């Protein structure tokens, strides 16, 4: 079976990261041959080159690029692809045009976010195309978002993303961030690792930070790791709130497994999510999580069991939960223990590999 993974994303996002993870965990299965088709000059193209991955790339200079579409059709024909697996919404739309030329091609779409799908004529027609074999959702919350527009729910399958638990659980706090930013040894770190984009709602993170600083005597600093288009707006907001000296914008870092154990609390403030892998990484690293109930987050973060959960866009609740984790040792240790057990059992790469392999082989038999 030949599988072509398709992404149109130029920058680096969680969806492409998980697509690469899927590629790697399945590459030992000799009955599956995988190829990646991506945008030229994208981060994904660079990673394919670095990791010696079989891939093709094409220019995508506009939202829906004719060049990208025509090159995709050429690759499907040249490689005699059996399964076209698309990983973002623009790739979904373009690929629906491409499959018209290949009546026997199996077509799969992975949906990773729980943002609302508007029930208009175009969306209903798109999501109910008879050419779609399956839609994979990364959480039950994402599946729920699709229900209002779908005529056949049996086409939807939930497969949770997983992480390499050992990659994050093996590291201990070595004080990298404290040294990099000259923080006193007793400084506590409340952090987030995310793209600086609208869906991550880091404005709520900053508002919660202000409330935390007003309501605890503990020496706390806030670290945001990541880059994105809202960086200047977020820095301006931290200045407006009077907390710019307590907030560190660390930018992109490639040492996440090493610095994550240094967080005393991982504070996730998103307003839309599929199922954020950053909280799984925090679970594995032994970092307690306080999160907003965005998308599938609540399927992993159970309040006072595996973490603390708050409604979206409610910084007061989020701040209250962070303070509890900072100040209540018994609660903190309980959620850390339960969270580690959960990620080891349910959100690991072994489970993910088995489910994807069985899924693809099921397409072959159908």
C-alpha cells in the first residue's frame, strides 16, 4: 500500500509534527510505503531533507494554488498512490479536486482542531463528498464539531495522537532557564509552549499571570516558549498589564525536553484545540498542568485528577488553579502521578502506531 501524506502549511505547527510522527512510527511496516507532499520552502520540506524522508514539494504562493494542485496530481499518478491522506483544511479542498482524476484512490482527511464548521452549502457539500473514505479526528471534541454538517457519522474515526513518553520523562530539572535568564534559584516558573497565534489565546495567559502575581507571595516568573504573528501584541499587552518584567518571551527553542521539567506549572490558555500534545509532554515530564477546557483538552486533563481545568477565556479561574498547584503540595503530587500514568497508558506512540496501522490495513480490505 502506498500512502501520500499532504500538507500545505508553510510554517511549523502541531499538525505537521504529528504527521511526521505518524510517518516515523509506521516506517518499519514493510507493507506500507509512505511519501510526503508539502509546500516548497516550508519547514516541513526542510525537515524531510534533514531526516532523509521520501517527499515531493510544490509551490503554494496563494491560498489555493493551481501549481500545487497540478503537481499533486502528477505525483499521485507517477507513484501509483493508493491512499491520499491530507492533514490540513487547504490540502483537503485541493485534494478533493485531485481525486476526481483517480476513481479508485482512497481519501482520508485528518482534522486536528475543534473550531466551528459553519453549516453552509459549501461546507456541507465538502464534508459529505462521496470521495471521502474516512475523517480522522484527534479527539472526541473535534468529532462533535463535525456532527452538525455530516450526514454519515460512521465515516469519522477518533485516533488520539501520542508522544514518545521516554523522551520527556528521562530528563530532570537542571536549571537551564534559570541560568539563561539569570533567575534567582528559588524562582518558580509558570510556562507555556505554543505558537503565538489566536487559538492559543496567550492574552488570557497574561491576564491570569497578572492575577497570580497579585495573589501569591511566591517568587514567580512566566515563560512563553514559541514564536508567531502575535508576538508584538502580546509583549505590548504584558506592558499594559504592568507585568513585562515578570514575563519572558523565550522564542523558539529546540531543547523542549530539557527545559520542560523546569516548569513548576504548565499553564495552557487556548480557546480552540484538538488535543494539545504540549500537555502530554508536560504529563510525561512530571509537570502539573492547569488548562482551559478547549477542544479535547478535557479528555486528558481531569480536574483535580490529572490536572486542573478551567473554562476558556476565564483568567480568574485559570489563575486560581495555578495558585492551588503552586501552594498545595498534596494536590500537585497527586495530579502529577495520575497524569504520568495516563500518558503512559493511553497517549503513547505504541498505541498510536497500532491504531494507525490497523486503520490503513482496514482501508485496504474495505
